[in-house]
C-alpha cells in the first residue's frame, strides 16, 4: 500500500513536491454522508463506536483527497474520565453539569484513565492506523480552552468567569492548569502509542488573553505539555486558535514542530513573529468558501505563494469548517492546492537552480 507522507515531511520542514492540505473539522457537518449518520447518532454516540468513528474520519479523505486525516472526536471527550459530567448540546456546544468554581471542585478532579474510560478512542485510532494511506492526526483541547468550558459551564464570548478565577484565585487556577496539563499529556501519549502519526493541541479560545496574561497563566502549562511529550517522534502542532496573532512572538519556547495560524495574520508575518522556529499551517478564512470558485482560488494562490517561500508549510483553514460549507467547493479547492502548488514549487526550484 502506498503511503502519502507529504504532511509529515512538511511538518519537519523537509522538501515536498506539492503543498499538503487538510482541513480542521473536515470530518463533520458540511458532509451529507456525515449528516445522514448524525440523524441516527449524537456526536458522543459516534465517538463511542470505533468502527463508526473511523468511518466518519475516513469519509473526507476519500471524498476530498486530503493529505492527512483528523480523528473524529471532540476536545471534551477526555474530561469525562477526570470527573466532569457534560453533554454536547446541538447549536450550543459543551454544557457542563458541574462547573468548576472553587478549590474543592478542582481537588475532586481525578487522574485520567485512558485505557479504562476512553478505550473506544484508542480502538478508533488502531482501526485508522490499519486503513489509512495518509497520516492520522489526533488531538486534544489545550488547558485554557478546556478550562473555559469547565468554568463558564458552556461556550462564552467574554470568558468573564474564567478570567475572574484566573485573576482572583491564581492558586486554584494553577492547580486546574496542572491537572488539565496532566490529562492532556497522558491522553496524547496514549494516542501516539495506539498509532497516531501526529497530534494537534487546540487552544481555540486562548486569543482572548493578552500576551502578558498568556505568558503568566497559560504558557508554562503549554511548555510542560510539549516538554513532556518531546521524546515522541511524531510531529506536534500547537494551534492557538482565533485572534491569536499577538501571542505568536511568545511561543518560541515551546517544543512544537508546527504552529497553526488564523487568517488575521499572513503566513509571512506569522513566520516573522515566530522567528522562523516552526513550520506553519493555515490560514484561509473558512468563510472565503462562500465565494465563487475563482475568488477562492485567488485567495488560496496568495497563501500558497507565501507558504512555499520557506520550507515547512501545510495548507489549512484559519479555523474549522462551518456546516454550510460546500463539499464541491472544498473538493475544488483541494484539487487546486495540489495542482497549483506543484507547479509553483517546480517553478521555484527552476528559479533557484538557475541562480546556483
């Protein structure tokens, strides 16, 4: 079986003959095949059935021809194992039955038991490791983003309860960060042992913090996660979520291979802010996919031209796919990225050899 390792090579800043592409939330609500499955099962019910979760993970790889699969799961899955009761409510998101508001609430959190409570996730990874011809990316939610749900009790725009705890009760905050950091480390290590080929740490909402607050209240735990997983050979991605451009200059200390960028910062500027220390991934605004195909291609062309100027570039969106996205446009975009980037890299190679 031939294996497409373009994504892995790009993560390691190795040479590629075309730009690899995958999409955040590529296994999800925009796909009519997935929507048929969701008529019968909830997200959490799908996650608990390894064969079904593997099928959903595989669907976009077959439909779109992307260069990596992203595990069908949810960032909230591991918190059930540490003692949090929650549900994923349609059109709302995670809703927590027992939000964290006190030192006692944090102290009650248990260590994660991946084999005991989340064996279905590991079995899904094992199935996909056997069936995929592209790398499987697994993922976890980063401590700040998970904490924002646990403290607010549901998705928030202001994060007022989260920030109140962070500023007013720093000892409780750091204890929570430590416990969530332990959870993430154990969870992702188990993923890699089961057959994951890379992982992404999603910090979707950390852009709500100033750089100084990020450095003080969050970065030490992010550093520890990547430090403690640095012995693993698989590529490691940190995605600091939306509106996180101001945080990029303070990420140089983490032992990740790739940083995901949102659409508010260009690839060139993102690299500059990161000091050239990482491969980069991104960063088309997902809602560009509402435009005509020639407009989508023009945006993609500019991003690719930026991306291929230096080794280590993976095409992605600046955030996850939205439910109304067109599968046909996504397929057209994927084909365009492959075709255009191959031609552009070939031209670049000819130009460089001409100057030698």
